[in-house]
C-alpha cells in the first residue's frame, strides 16, 4: 500500500481515535508531510523504536507502540510458558506521552496473557535495567528518547539479564514486530480486568530501595566522603528522572552540600529551560554554571532525561569552569577505580575494563598499566552489558568498569545499562578525592595525561533529516565503503575496518582478515600518524557521526592532528552532500 492510501485509511478507519484522525485531516494537501508520516513504518531497530511523536506509521503513537509490543509479546510467547509467567517490567521518563505509551505496552502484554510490572511514576533507565533481574522478569521495556529534543519519544526492549537485547535475539524480535501486518491483530486487555486477573501490577519503593543499595555499594572510599562535607556540588536533572534518585544517593553516602538547579528540578516534557536536554551539549549547563558561579561550586553534574548519561563541569587551574567530555570522565573514573583497588589490594587478577571502538584509546593504556584486560566493543552500551553477561557465564573475568564516549558508564553489575546515578556519585567522590589532595578534578585529568600521554578526541555530527536525509546518509557511507581514501589531512591511511562486512585491511602490508565483532554499519580508519576516525549513522538520531582520536606530545599536537583529519574527511563528505 502506498503512503497516500495508508494515510486515507488512517483518516477514515474508526479503529483510530478521533483525535488521531483530526490531526491527520489537518495536514490534507501537504503531500510532503503526509509522505514523511506514512512512507514507511517506524523502524523497530536493534534497540527498539525512536521517532517524532504524532499520527502516522512513521511516528511514535499508541498504535505504533502497540504494534511493537504485540511483536514483542509474540516473541515472548514463543519462548514458552515460563517466559510468559515471569512477565515484563516497564518504566518511563518525563517525555510527552511517556505514561500513556508505557500503560499501552502493559495492556497489550496483558492482552496476550503476559504479566507486567509498571512503575508507579517516572524512573531512570538504569532502574528499569536493574528491575528486570530483581523482579525475575523475562524482559523489560523503557519508554524514553533519552537526550533527544522534546518532539521525540522512544521504546527500548530488554531481556532477562537486564541488558538491551543483543544479536541474534534482537533480529528475532524485529522479525516478530514486522510480522504484525494489521493493527487489528493487536490484543489489548481492559485495565480493570487485567488488574483483577493479576496481570497488571504497579511497583515502586521496594525496587527503588534495592537499586539504591546496589548503587551505594559501588562507592570506592566511603571514609573519604566523611571528610568532604565542604565539597560544593551543583546538580541538574535537566527536567528528567534523575532528580529523586541522584539526590537520595548523594545524601545517603554523605554529600551534604548538594545544590539543585531550581529551574530544572521538576519534570518537564518540553524541557523548557534547555530545549535539547543532552549533557553532551555545553548549553545544557548554562543555568547550572550560573548557579555554580554564585555559590563557588567545586563541581557541576547533570543527567539527561532518563538518567543514563552524565556530564560534568569542573574548575581548571585558573578557577574557571570547563566542561569535561565523556571520554575525560571515563578515563578519570577508570584510573581512580583501578588505582584505588590496587592500593587497597582489591584489584582482581582477572579484572576487566570495557569500552567502545569510538571511545578514547587512553583507556587501553590505563588498563595495561594496572595489568587489567581491556575489551573493545561496538558502539552501544548493550554490548558492554553483553560482556558482563559473558564474564559471569564463563568466570573468565571480573568486570570493573565500562564506559562509552557518549557520556555513559557503569560501575558494578547490578544493572546492564549505563547509569548516570552511580556515575554522578562516583564523579562527586572523585572531586572529593582530588580536593583532599589540594587539586581540582581538572588538575587530576592533567596528571593522567602526564602519566600516559596526551590523548584528544572529537566528534562531528551531521544532521540529515527526512527521506532525503536517509538517502544522503547512505550515499556518504557508500562513498567511504567503495573507495578507501589514500590519505586524509596529509597523512596516509594505513588501516581500514568495515564492521558491516566484518573485515579489516592493513593498507601497508596488504594483510587482511576478519573483525571479531558483530556486524554493524561502521567504517574505521587509522592514519600513519596514529590518528583514527570512524564513520557511522546514529542509531537514535537522524545524523551521521564521525569520531576522531589522536595522541600527541601535547594536547595541542593531538588537536592539530584531529583538525587536519576533520578537514580531510569533510572534503569527501561535501562531495557527496553539502553540509556545514
């Protein structure tokens, strides 16, 4: 069925509610808008759904959520009666329609005879991850679009280990979702009847208490906090789910001087003070840094709407506030955790640190220094969660810490997704540690560079929206894939990796072989001067992302290498599509 016929069906079929039909009738005559909404089904990818909220097959609404949930239910049923009996945990964030989407998912699962545990109010994504194992569920769903702008929402699926579903299970679930050909196939329970039948259950405090207990157990040096009462912390939840759990954890471990940005304290689906609620964006910290200036804070910490990402702002040697990247906080925490455990004699012989192919190479040097094994995985925290599961299954390693450059990390194995609550606690402990030594956290970072070398990373995000944007992303990837550049920014390309083909090639020696990671639409290149860059379409936003990393004799030297590489890469990109 073409998009116009599908549009007409949605406008006329009384299966769709009056509000939905009115919204669609209001765009009659706007062919481009109709096409955008109906030219395809909103893709249920390896992580779930994410899209703009609105009526249409290519939008987030109760119908597309119902369809995805019916597919998930069909998959669970095929796993047997025990999988059905264990049920599904469901959480949601502060976004538009999040409570409605979460309840819809619960009632569709109930309509298929699957028990659900729906949180009583908004909760962070890591709490959902924890709850799946804590409640003994078969799977989990969290309704969130993470750090995307307010017009977006999303839906992520988890399995029994508390992690997002990995390959090949993700592909099997996708097939089930795609097999739901008609919305009228969807089974949805009556809420009152589902409650009477014991299928629809509300959870809250009991799960929260156990989660907080596990988070606090990750504190490295509890005694340090007792002497850090003068540490001034500014915290912003950016209108999201982090407000209650972050403040509770910080208070219970002993941080007494926590100042919350009042304008951003309460949930707000419009994110009215920030627009783009992403701790990767410096503008997200404008109000927090204003408050920090007023009170002379030692550190500023901010979590995104579903509290799985965290950003930090610290004072440099001149007393000025500077924003740390996800790589910077990641390596600072890695160094602190490993050095503290070694000093206390608690560093296991089989310790492991996990990070991603687009994160800093500095982590490898730190792990090597402490005799800890380093594991590299694809972009996406589910791959780090999968490693934790592997370590527990074969007892080969003890997981110590994992992070990705996009401001997500996890200490401990109580959850299987990135957790900004535990990260905030540890970043504040880290600030207290350096303050006890008469240093700022920024000065601590410089010590790490002096110890291991000056590493620098950068990212170029190119937004390409709509149908044309999808086509342009494909053209960019196809261009790099079809013809490996001979040189970039004056430095020869010496190695290429195509993670979709699962191959690598050493350009200098001609050696080639297989990459031992799952297939993914990612291209990676190493230059003669040691600089690397990686090109991939985002899995959560309409963007091509290009990552860069380099090591130099100084930060300035590493930055120069990256600038040259960026210029060279963008020359190729701009031949395909003109971008800024």
